């Protein structure tokens, strides 16, 4: 059974359709990507899953439960954490305070401390800077903090929106290594939105390619990398 199932999902901004009937799924343990140009509807898809935007049609199911009309905080409590585009850290708060905000729905204090240690093991620089204001971190460190904060919610699925945006190539490689590590070592299921299609298709299991609010191609990463049309149009090869 799929962990996440999207069926005929529609979203409008006013009278303008942003999503025009998306249907796709993410199985437990997978890394799946949504790829496409700006305005394709990738971010809107994540926002719809997280209940940040209203849906005008279709259904969203998580672990067999219909979550289409659930509130955002309930979706977090069910095990979906969303790392939004632009990172969204609290710049005047310390690194540690930012991380602990991620655990605000949790009551299991001992497990929270264990998960904090796990985040620090993934991102040693966050532990080094735990008393530092988050706004003084580099862009790459802020992205690590944003992912770490999401992990503190103890999710079963992570939604990542453009994690490489605005980062230097060497930092982007670090972020993608971390995504692989989260999947392999923590068994985290990940839905990734990313414009860096070439690097993405070397990390994910499968991908869906979006244009104008619709899915126009899908397949395994290998199938998409070897498709001449995909290589020309989306990978610039």
C-alpha cells in the first residue's frame, strides 16, 4: 500500500487553476521527486498535502487515511513534516530554540532529547552553533537547520521544497548526500520538489514531471535519465 496517495487533486488561486487533477503516489521508503519549471505546480502540490492551501477537488490519503480536509497541525501530528522553500527559520532565535520548535507537538521528553542528538549527528555544525542566533548561519547551515527542525517532529514522511535553492554547488552536494542518508539510515520516505533535475535523478527512486499543473511524464530515475526527450527538455543534455 502506498504511504501517500494523491487522486485527481485540484487547486485554484481565485479562478486560476494551479493543479489540474494530479494523481500520483509515494510508497514507504521511497524518495520521489516532482520536477518541472517555475509555475508548474510543484510547490502548490506540497502546500496542498500540508493543508497550507485549500483544495478544490480530489483526495489525499496518508497511510490509508483520508487527510484531504485535515488541519495543518493535525497533518504534522500524523507524521508529515514540510521543509518549505526559503527555509523559514526564526532568525532571532538560537539554533537550539529553532530545533525545539519542531518538537512542539510532542510530549515524549526523553525521545525528544534522543532525536536532538540524532539531528546533531547528522549536522554536527548545528551542535557547534546551538547557542548562536539562526540568522547568523550561512545559507547551507540554515537549510540544515530547516531540515533538522522538521526531523524533530519525528515524521514518517518528509516534504522537501527546493532544498538546493540559492546554495553553492559544494553545499548542494552536501544537502543531496544528507537526503540519501535520511532515506538509507533513518528509513525516511521523502517527497522532493527540486529544479536541479540532473542531480535529483541520481538520488531519487522515481520522479513525476509537471507542466502547467499536470503530470506529463513519470518513471524510475533511470528511465527518465535515459529518455532522450527528458534529457533534452529537462536536463539540458
